């Protein structure tokens, strides 16, 4: 058992195999360690996240090692079983048969004869990593991942079987497809396959009529109408932690500090849903009398016919007034709060829109009306000064914890990574910042990393050697080594770095496993 640093409030526990990993997960679930907020199980690791006010270190290691895991008694210990009808027409079915030394018919028969059990979830909401009791199913990923895999595709990789719940890229071997929705917000819980659930695959006989349904949004008289916007606007709040068992990441505002400042300025609870605006310009029309506050990147706003307003203080609009929010001179994202809150339906306890998982309220575009919740609010007040935000061309230094996979790279390569000024490319999004450097980050071998949990701020090194810095909508698990992770205190700043700026990473300490 190794304890690898991720951040001041997260550690990756590495074990020998899946059985040991799940046994320790069971032990930590049955006898929780004080301060542990969430555990993300994966193929050979547990990502242990701590609540605010707690820190990783030898005491946490001692507490985890004091748990005595009991090895699972096999699939008979779990009662829930689902049958999944499959049409076996996957593009890689013949290749899988050749790799296993079987005929296509024998592969199908073996896949249906096996009992598959969900070990953990990740990659996308409802995507379950299932292990089977037939040891022959041990397959490599495809040499090059596909850019588009249809929802419902049944696939194999390593010792796992999985079903893609939505259309995504992917590198697993496709053997068939099912019409049973893996993720349906009308279901409770939405994920059909969850840790511990067993599954058997059966031949498809007839069409399945169940389809995933979106959570309906409230229909109310709008208080505001978006009349123009350069980019889609999103509802965001503090996110939805605690949903990792269904493969759902927390998401939430990329600049939590700015979200909270905007809400406090109009007397709302600090984490109430607000509009996250990327760049600009944005024009809104008041349909009723409203009080608004703006925080984050935007520093210029004006009411048509009345002149400029101070965007750092609450401002009122009467019915018919139009306000224009100008593109910011620095930073990327701004937050618009409405006194009394917006009328928006939560999904899994949060109004955050997760752009990777397609969870949460729909995008807000030109013509969208926004209802007012009219919840009780406190007194309004000007905001405290906002921190300076980066501009295109600036060099931004972000502090990082080296790890958990810094030892997959030579010390010279780690030093090169830290010495490089990485360019923020236009391909960046809420999922992650794609970086570009003159010299890629390479490693001595091309071994595959079994999927493991990732944190917001993780800096993943794909085969290209050009890093990706994960932001709030990142996948729950990843299969590329993470060389370092941005400190939580710097994530708000990371979410404001625009394309054309450069990032340099500064390590707070050399990489070393956490010892007792």
C-alpha cells in the first residue's frame, strides 16, 4: 500500500489489485475515518478527499492502515441483479475474437455466460467499470481512441466491461450495443449500474422504449431576458459533491470566490445559483424590477439611456431597462447574481451545469427568459475589492503539489515541466485548460495507467506530452498519469486564465510518497 500526494486535502492510496482496493473501500465505508469527505474507488487506487479543515499527512495514513479490510466473498454476497439486452454488432467484435483465440459466436456466448459486477463508476455519469468471472476477458485498449462512440455501446478494456451512457470519445473495444439507458434522471437513482450491482447480458429481443428524460425547468414569468450573448451562459453554484458513486463529479463555479461575492452583494446565500458568463458582451432586459450584482472578470456595465453603472456594487433595473455587460479587459468568467435568486430546478441537489456530463439546467442563450425565485434576502452592500486577474500575454504562476504520478517521469523531465511557460490554447473549456509547450513532457515507457480518480486542478499528461489542466467539469477518473495538481487555493485564479496567457507551475515541495 502506497500513499501518494494529490493536494493538501487529497491522497491517492495505491494497492496491488482491484480486490484489495475494493476490500479497503468497504472497510473505510463501514468504519469511516474522521475528516474524510469522499472516496473515489478505481482499478488499483482509492482517491481519498478530506473535508475543509482537515489535511493529509502521517495521521491520515495511520488511520487508513488501521482499518482491517475483509476480502469480499464474491458476487453471491450482492443481491441486486439486472439483465441487459445486447445486439452483438460492435466494430471490434472480430478483433476481440482474434485476440482471445475464439470465434465470434464463442465470444458472445462467453460474454453472456459471465456474471459482471460493478466495481466502481467514473469517466461519465452512469459509466460503470464491471468485472467478470471469466478470466479470458483481458483486452488492451485500442491503439488510437475513437472521437465518437454512440451511447449504449457495450465495450471491453483490460479486465473491465463498460457501457457508454452518452456519446463520447473512447478507446475501448466495441462488441455490441444496448438500448437500455444507463443514465436517466427520471430514475432514482439515475444510474442503472452502481457499485456492487451485478449484471448479465442477454440477446436483444425487441425494442426497449425507455428513454432518458431531462428534468423540467420551471415555467415562470421571466424577470430578465437575455437579448444577446457572445457565448452560452451557464447556471452555476457550489456544485454537487458526494455523487461519485454514480460517476458524477462536483462541477460548480470555476471562480467560487467571485460567485460568492456576487451573491453576498445582493443579500443572497453565498452559494446560491448565479449566471456564469464567459467573456462577453451580454445584453439583458429587465421584465420586472430587479436588483443585480456582477463579480469576476467584467469591469464595465451600462444601462441603455442611463449611462454606466458600478459593476462592483448592487444596481437596480426597472421593467424595460436594458443593461449591457462589456467584455472584460482581464480574466475569463463573470458571475451575475439576482437578489432573491433565480428560479431554476436543481439536478441531484445542485443547479450547476456540468458541460461534460450534460447534467444540470440547459445553457442560457439569446432569447432565454430567466425567472426570479423571490426568496428572502439580506441587506445589500458593495463588494470587497476583487483580486487582479490575468490578461492575454501574461505569465501566471500556479502553485502545485507534485504527484500522484510524478515518479512516472524522470527528475529531469519533472524539472523541465516546472521550468516551461505553458501557453493556454483556445481549445480550453470548463473541462480543462489545454496547454502547449515547445518541449513535450515525455516518460521512459508507454505503459498504460489503470483508470484512477482525478481532482480538480490535476495536470494530466496524455500521449502527446502537452498537459491538460482539469477544471470543474473534468472526468471523475482518468487513464493518463497526473504529474502535479494545482493547490485548491489557486483554482479560482486558474479558472480565470484566458487563451494566449502562459502558465508556469511552481512545486511546493519535491515529490515523495506520504509515510507514517
